[in-house]
């Protein structure tokens, strides 16, 4: 019998756990739960004898992988997978997967929700502005970017996108104008919705040089990762542009400086909330369980990322 651990410091919703259990029960697998753990030692002990693991934002480092003597597959229930040491996993023959698309609508709705909140001055009773007619640039046109475009189209926004890995024709089919460079994207976008992953090329890639190109009244919306932002460049942008706003699904390390010096020009969620909906929680958990079963029963490696 295969043994599957759900290791979540930030637990799944009860219905998500129920659906994970249903999938694994049907396959004849054993489910083991480790929720709200606070010590690394708890995780190291829990992974020691399992065949598969489902995680959320939990860190799967080389140390954790070393402790997982029987592990064959780890699935990150979500799109990003920078919390898994992919090189260490590959070195041990452990398959790492994500569940792309399962959280996408939740993230897209959050991005637009933050734009509305900011445009209406945090609903403080003063006159704000509308999204209709404003230009929205989408940096990376994957699952989330496409849904951001779909929702924003309903608001009557002018849509642009840049993604070197997506063809211009594919972008045009979504009613979005493809642009040839990231510099052109930022220069045209009153709102910029950021969806790039964290890797060696993108880390700290969004800084003053790009942000300074944005039009008057510019707003950067980050539902990706804080590590793609050059925070010194961000602070320089705030200092030189009182019209600039930064909305983020995770607070930057410089949040205290921003809060002290630039009140009214930012909004940070109290924790990463892009996937924090009941629907996304259930979808990602169920998908992770199904991918584990498909891997063991059919050798399916469709969503392998290492």
C-alpha cells in the first residue's frame, strides 16, 4: 500500500482534505496528515517512511529530501514550486510536480480586486477613479495572465501583454495586444499585473528602470513572488514618483520603510492570499492527489517540473 503524506503548515480546507482522502482511498493508498506543524523535526519525522507528499508553501529542502528515504514524488498544490529544491529532488530520483491552473482564477480575481480597492482609495469615502478605459499590462501570459485579461476585458480596460514564451497570435486570440519588449509593456501600462515566476533570470528583475517608464498614476500589482522585485529600485520609485502605487499579495522585506514613508501608496495582504479561496484549495488538493495516483498507476509525469 502506498503511503501519502499531506504536510501543510498552512492547512487545506476540510473539504479539500476530504476530497484528497476520497481519491487516495479509491486507489487503495494510505493518507497521513501533518498540519500546522511548527518544528522542522516534525516534518523530518513525518516524511521518513512515505512514498509521496503533497505540500502547499512548505519548504522541501535538501535536508527534508534526505530524510524521505522512500519518497518517489512530491506535489506542490499550486502553481509556484520554488519552495522545492528541484536539483536535490532530481539527484535522488524524486519527481517534483505542481498543479498548474488550479489556483489561477483565485489569483486573477485577487489582482483585479486589489486594483479596484486602490482605485477607490481603499473605500475611505473620498472620490476615486474607475478601471474602465485604463491600460493594463500583463507581464507573463500563462493561466493567471489569461484570466486577468478575461476579467479586465469586462471592465473595459485596454489590454497589453508581454511573454516571450507565448506567440503573438495566441495573445491576440484573447483580445490582448502583444508587445515586443518588457520596456514597451511598462511604458504603456497604467496598471501592470505581474505573473512571472522566480528563477535566476527574473529574480530582482523588476526595479527602478522599468517602473520609472510607467505612465502617470501608475500601479504595479504583484500576485507572483516578492523576490522578483528589486526592493531598492522600488523604494527609489516611491521616492521619485508620488503618483506611484504598489499592491502586493505578499509584503516586501522593506514594508516598514514603505509604510512609514509612503502611506496611501501601497497595499499588502497580511499573508499570501492568491490561492486562499475554498474553490482553489479544493481544486489544487484534489489535483495533487490525482497526479500522485496517475504517476504510480500509469507513470504519468505530465506536470513534472524537475
